[in-house]
C-alpha cells in the first residue's frame, strides 16, 4: 500500500513538474490552428517552432521529444515521398515537403508537409526516428504558444511576378540566444524584413527592414526576401548570414537589428545567378569553419569563412559580370546532387532529402564534407 502511494505521489509530482515547465515556457494546452506549415527550427527541450505564412504567425509546439543521443543516430528513409503519401492516404504528387529540421535533443527529424496543392493544402507535421519510422506529430491537446506578425503583407498582395507576398511573409527561422529570428516580407517600405520574438513568446516586433547591394544585378534591393539564414559569431559578435535568390551572401550584425529600423547588410559573396538557396548552416571541419549551403540549381556549396570578418564588401565599385562570382570562395560538392532539404544532425553528419534519378525522394544521413 505504501509503495503504491509513493508511486502515485511520484507520478503526480512529474505531472505537476511538466505542467509548471510548460507554464514557464508560456505554453498552454490546446490545438494549434495551423493554416500552413513551412519553415521549422528547434529551440530548447524539444520545442519546435513552425512558421505559418498563411496565418502570418509563429507557433511553438512542445513535442515532448527530449530523449536520445543525436551523436549515435543515423536517419534513412528510401522512397520518402511514397511513404509520406501512404501515411497520409494520398498520392506522392499531392505531397510537398516544405522543410526539414533535426531535433538536437533526440536526433529525430521533423518534416513540415503540405497534403494537397494550392490554397486548400492541409498542413502536416511528421517525425522520422532512428529506425526510419514515419509518424504523425499530433497537434491535439498539446502545449503550444502562438505569436502573430504585426505587419505581414495582405493575404491578396502579390509581387511583380504575381507570386503571393503573404506566402513569403516567413521564409526561414532560427533560434538564437533565447529569440526566434524570422526572415520574410512585411508591408513596410523595406519589404525584406528580419523580425524577432523572445521565447517564451511575447509580441513579435515590427522587424528591421533590410537592404542589400546585389552585385550581379548592379543595384540596391529592399524587396527581395532572405531565403535562408544562419547564425555565426565573428570576432565574438553575433551575425546573421543570409542567402538571397541569385545568389548574394550577406551578413547582418544582430546588435543592429532594431524594431522599425532600416539596415543595409554587407554583401560578402556573389555565388552565381539563376539559383535559389534552400538551406544553410555552419560547421567545423579540420579545425576550420565552413558554411554548407544547398541550392536548387547550383548544388551544395562548401563556403569558406576565412576572412569573413575582413573581406571587402561587394559595392557598386565592385565589377561583376551578370551571373559572375566574387567575395568568399567555395567549392561545389559534386557527389551531393539533387539535395532539396538539408539540416545538421551532429558534429560530423548532416541529414538531407535528395531526389534520386528515378524521381523519388530519399532521406539520408551523410558525412559533412
């Protein structure tokens, strides 16, 4: 009897502790009203941040996935698109994987998926574990929080190519030093915007309007959104390194990102035109730091960080042929073709989603080059 009472008290203590932890994180149990599932990133203790561009909101979801050893995990799923389709009861052509993020607490991979196409597509979150098993991430009665962007483009706003600006209100996310940084478009004069929101969530700020000099285009630009970005310290100061379409690489000092301000970034590389960067992160190899960037047309680039703090900025005085390259040097990883999604697994490995020659997609673990 005493033993049973002790077990019961222990169970109650664990439940109370979990509830208190969720409360401290500003999370409340319920069902997140996701309208779309796009960019993903992880915070502490298995907290998954999800960008919902249709709602122009960021969700923090407690996955409860905090046990595991990422250094020992190998992730592999052959025919990923087919297995996702089978799980969701649809066909591969009606499945779109929007992003991939590895949970650093467990080593499990998470996917944001659209089931269907167009405005009626349904958002889905999936988990891939170390056994290659796919499972649905339940959104029913889970601890979560929501932060709405205050100045997102109107739902019907389009750019000069008739693409939805609202769909580009959230193009990438990163969790850095207690804040979620959000890249995308706003309805401000500088449409390209970097916002941030502290976690536990408070109101997202208006963001900083960010401009760049695009050397290959020979002009300053303020309306092209950042496509992917990562955090990096240069001389012990925090920077965001941002990749743009066609393909300037730009650095922004975090200390200068102020709500309502306008900031000109420093262009440190031009990596070639007719290209869209997809994912990027920084890693160490042989005692040196590199940026690994996946692109839709120019493969996977291993970009040196040598001289990243001192290299001359690309300016109107820099002569670059249209489509030319300048700034930080890189090498193309020739044996990494067809990479569609990329994230770091641990110090030595990354996880990719790659399109095979057959047209099917596979999820694989690869050694960092």
